[in-house]
């Protein structure tokens, strides 16, 4: 089946490991392929409860449901019988999540066989450039899987970026009333709007208490907006109360407000409305890069501190000439010691104009490579053409 025919079909398989990042990426990709490329998309997800946190339309108990034109199926286990007719034109296995054996057998029986991609994690490490698009033969079945790596340059697969995103961001950021109205939904006052606004999304091991202390003792006011469930112990200590949505407190120069966990579209608005964004994992990290704002990335922790190598690879290409930004990210991820978070924060503030300039230049350079969804489908067409014209 040629991809030039009407409504080619595609399935994405997602196992949720990082709570919201995995399903966040897959949901963005599914909608973009459906909305901008007219594919018939089925999204298989094992954790519908996490999915509902970023998309309130999700019914966690439903085995199958249609949401915004995408068929969502609950992936409950590795069992199940499948036939060739159940297999779409394209199958995307997210982060090597291992498709059910019966599904793989049906893929091998389908003619023509589907294009099978393993969507890998985002990194700036050099080795991905040699692995992007590499084939991997199935050990038993007549199937070939290709590795697809998102990335920051023309030798990788791009980043997810839907059409019109930049225009929406510019319109929002150029309209102070729009930002004020959005944040007012969470109780932010006019006085708090005048403060430095920071969003905080991190893993539990971040040195949150030390950062709170730096902001509390700073001479300038800071408003910190943290989604419910993020760093709950440290937030509770600061608030001296349970960190539930709507709770807020001011200590010194720091006002902390706990927000409800917002849907994806509102999270973009939160990033756009803030002056500095602390983000984590992969999905919010990418969205922070599109926000045209300074950001601090908390990387998903790995055994033997392998994530530190990944962090340093990104800093090497992003934070050249920005020592305070590098020091803050390394310290935030426990990759180097920070003896004085107050002094570190002052150094970061002094560097913010340069960081803001870098954010804009970086966004433009990455976007010049093209968006991931379009590049992915171009690759699929190349594979399909080769398959149809092989002897």
C-alpha cells in the first residue's frame, strides 16, 4: 500500500515509564499525524490513568475509545491473537517497548509487511547520528525494524513541532493580558504577575529546598508555580500544609502556588507565561525549547549516572558561553556540587539576557531542520518505495 493513498494507517505502542513524558510524546505524535497528515492512528497505551492527567477526555476504564480523531486502546498485556487485517501500514514501537508476540507474527503475515519503527529517546550524544535509521532484522520472523532517533541536527530525526505553534506562542507572549488572564485562573494576583515567574516541574531528587531558600532570601520577588504532585515533600515543608492544588504561601521574597495538573495545551501556556522554566524528562524539555524562554532541565535519572553523560552532551551544544546555565543544570542534576544556591541563582540572573538570546537562536536552528512527524513520514515513504521496488 502506497502512502500516497487515502488515510494510511498507523499504530503507536506506548508503555508509560516516566509517568507523563512517554504518553505525552506519543499523544502529541498521534495527534499531529492525524491532524496534519491525515493518517488513521491507533494509540495503544498501558497506563490510561497517567494519560488522563494530560488529557482529561480519556476514560481510564475503557478498552477502546476515540479521542480527537485518534483511536485509543488499552494495552493490558502481551497476550492476544491478531491477524494480518489487524495490522496497519506503519507500526511505531516507542522506546523499545516490545510488541506482543502475536502482533509481531501478524505483522510478518501481512502483505505488504508494515514499516516498523522503534522511536528512540532524545539525546545530543554523537553516537545517535550513526544509529538513526539503522535496520534491525527480527531473529525469527521476516521483519525488519528501523531505529528512529529524534534530534537537534540534520543527521537525526528532528523534534515534534506542530504547525502553527510558533504563531500561537508569539501571539500569547505579545499579549500581557492573555498571560494575566491565564494565570488568574490559578489565583495569581496582579502583584504576583509583576514578580519573576518560574514554573517548576522536576523529579523528587532535585535540590528543591535549597532553591526555595535562594528565592526566599533574594532581594527580588519570585512567584513559583508548581503542578500538584511535583516535589511534594519539599513543597509541603515550604507551605507548612498539604501541597494540593490551590494551596499557596509567601515566605520572604518567594510566593509558591500549587497548580492542578494541567492538560498539554495549558502546559504550553504556562511555559510561555513564565520567565524561567524548570522542566524534566523529554516531553516538557522539548516544549521548553519551543517556549523561547530560559529553562533548566532535570533529566530522567539512570543507573550508574548514565544520564549525566547525556546532560553534558546537551550542554556542550546548547550552553556554550553560558557558564551559569551549565553550572545550574549540572547542580540541579547532582552532576556537580553547588555550595551556594543563592550565589548560583544570582549568577544565573546576570546571565539571563544571554540565555534568552541563545534560546531564540537555538529554536530557529532546530526548526530549520524540519519537524519530526514530517521527517518520519518521509523516511517511511523511502522505506516503502524500496520495499515495493526490491527484486
